[in-house]
């Protein structure tokens, strides 16, 4: 049951790909506003759900959150807002960084929780199998936006940040990946 909840949670996380698709049609300012609006709406819904049952939203939120204080989806939109704000002058880099987070983070959790048997060095709650899934998904997804060498560099960076960051990865991954892709 716990794996099913996490699987569903990560599928919802992966729907963030919609924002990357929208970025192909909207300008940078619109993407910043849209991402920020999603974070604000997410926080409002989160707070209301703690007090009231909200049809549709409560079913999703209560069915897939890890605990009552988790705000990963809000941090995801904050990370997206910051990524478009800092790297929006190069939408290929911004979108590659966000797609690496979106696909890599989702698949690393799904694969790592289900098939992870070999812990990564210095971090025994993460697995080589999950990290490999992050690398593969991040690489393949970012190929739509950047050259293969940059896609590989970004995916490796994202994989390492996801595995070892002590802070919220939904904010840190796209920012570090975006910075590395610009070098």
C-alpha cells in the first residue's frame, strides 16, 4: 500500500511536465507568473485542506502526501518559479533543468522504492537503482532541449544533487542543474 501511495504521488509530480510544454507557447514572464500562481494556489489549497474537506483536492492531497506537513508540490513550483526567473533568458536551459527535476525525481523514487537493493555511498536511504533511473530519465527528457553532452551533464548533476542535498530538492535541483548547464 505504501508503494502504491508513493507511486501515485510521483505520477502527480511528473504531471509538472505540463508547465514545460506550456513554456513552448508562453514567454518567460508568463511562466514565472504561472509558476508562482501555482505555488500560491497550492499553499492556499494545502491550508484549506488541513481544516476542511475539499472535494477532489482533499482526495488527492490526503491520498498521496507523506505526512501532514509535507509541501513538496509547493516547493516544486517555487523551484520552477526561481528557475524561470534566473534562467528564463535561455528557455532551453530552464526547461531542461525543470524536466530533469520532473522526470528524474519521479522515476528515481518509483524505481528506487520498488527495486532499490544497493545503497549509494554515504546515503543509505537512496539506491543505485533509483539514481540510475534519475540519470536515464533526466538525460532522455532533457535531450528535447539541449545537446546530448549537456543533457548528460545536467542529468548527472541532478542525480547527485537529488541524492546528497540536505535541503529541499525540488528547489535545489533545477537551480544547480541550470547553473551547470550555463557553464
